[in-house]
């Protein structure tokens, strides 16, 4: 596994290690020593369980210090015996095209080259993103239509993920590659926001602002991290699969319409008042309205609030697309359907900190990286969607 110290990686490891099924997990971690890497993994696992259990589970993991972006140069013999690769690590910044491409595209190909030296390899599960479809996809997105040269991307992250998929398909047909594309990963269906506040703050901000950039009948495709983790483990371990591309998404059965979200917020947070005063606005034409409403609701003091406003605009751009990602392929494999976001919104709100504090979890995604004189890739972050 790569990305074991991230949100999704921690969820996968927690689900897998708790089952005690005898699987040996080998984690490639950016660290100076194996013990340092194990402590980073334990810190992530502690968001899903108590600290003692997190330490115990982390002790069962084999840690290989290294960098997946240079994996083709890593001669550690423990990698030779790997039978299944789960590639989760990525740079999730929305800006910084060169750095993001170097990590997510070039680094993924380096890992694929190393996988060629694993003689017993059964499956290479590469985690991409459903948003490689771009901004002009149909309302119901099917896997087979993408990646596409015609896709108009909104951020560098999805460009790099689409390019990685294209290069894997074109240059590594000899590897047993399967691609999983999660949609928007928000919260945990049982633990709420405790494992991570990432992206939840956006939905909460929209509730506070009472503004949506689309019709109330429009939907957002949101899934919880524990369901995504279970689905990844299912795709990783299932002996045979009908396809090589899968959406890990809410699909038509569990997508969250804005009208349903408004009702769910009213039920979960009655102190916030009725939600019948939501206004639809045009993101391109009504920037002044959004800024004024944001200033009235959250204030614009300091760099954090300014960055938060930019991030709200960026996420609203995605929400206005009204995309649902078909999960028919995944369900046909016999994997469990996801719970609707409205079913576990209340538990997410129960342990959620202040909205601005939650945004701090995602701040790095919206800050353009400073130029660096040091060669080589930056420290990868693990993707949430």
C-alpha cells in the first residue's frame, strides 16, 4: 500500500487489520526509519480507534521506508514478494500543475515499473477520482467514457489523475491493473467527522450561507470513507472482476439532492432554523452576492477566511455540474451499496468542530505551492476524492 498515512489509507488499514484475516500489509511510507513510519501510521489509525489499539494494529504492519515516486529505484526485497498493490498516495493540491503532475502521473508510473518486478503480482489497484470526467460530462457519468482528450478539467489534480490512467493503460498492459474512482468522500458513517473534517465543511458552509449554485433537485455524489475502504478491499481481493474500471460512488440510488440535504440539516440541526430560505445563484454572475453573504456569515478577516472563500467558490463550481457517477459495475460485483449522506449527516455534525477549523484540514489544497529550488517531488499527500 501507498498512502497509508492518509485519510483513505487509514480507513483501509483500520478495516483490514481489524479483521485479522492473516493478510500481511507492506506499506511504502515516506520516513527516515521503519519505526518513524509505523508511528505515522499509528497516528492516522488513532482517528479510527483508541490510541492503544492503533499502536497494536500498527505493529502488525511491515513498513518499507521509501518514496513511491522513486519506487522503480527501490530494491527492497520485501517489495518483490507483494501480490496485491493498493496505490492510494497522491498530491491532492488543486493548483501547482508541475508538482502535481510529477507526483500523480510520473510517480504512479514509477510504481508501476516497480510492480513489474513482483513476479507473484495478482492485482494493481490504482485509486483515481471520478472527476476525471471534467466539467462537461453528462449528468449520469459512466466509467467507460473516460479518460477523454475532450474533457475540460477545472483543476490540476484531475488533469494529473486522467493522465495517469491514460499512461497506465497505454504502457502497462502487461500488469493486472484495475482502476477505482471514488466520488466525493465525506466523513465516516459511524464515526462522523472524527477521522477527518475534509470537505464536510463545504456542505456545512453552504447550509450556513443558504446559497446553492444549482436547482434544489440537483445532486452531489457523496460517500463515506468506511464504505470506500470496504469497497477497495473488495476490489482488491475478489478473485475475478468483470471490468478494469469502477466508480466508488453514491450512484442514482444514494446520491444527495440539495433539497434532501436541506431537510436533513433541518432535522439534524433544528437550532439552525428552517431551511426554506435557500437561494439559487449564478456562480459566475453573482460573485458579489457570494462575497457579501460570506462576509456576513463568516467574516473576511485574515488569510484563512480569504482562502476559505476561494475554496467555497471552487467547490461550488463542482457542485453546479450536477454529476452522478454510476456505480452499477460495483454493485454487479456483489459489493454493498453505499449509505446516503443524509443518513449519516447527523453523526458528522455531532462531533464536527467550527467550520473554519474544519477548513484548515483542506487548506493546503487551495494554496499555490511556493517555487522550490530543491530537485525531486514534494512530499505526497493522500487523496480524499
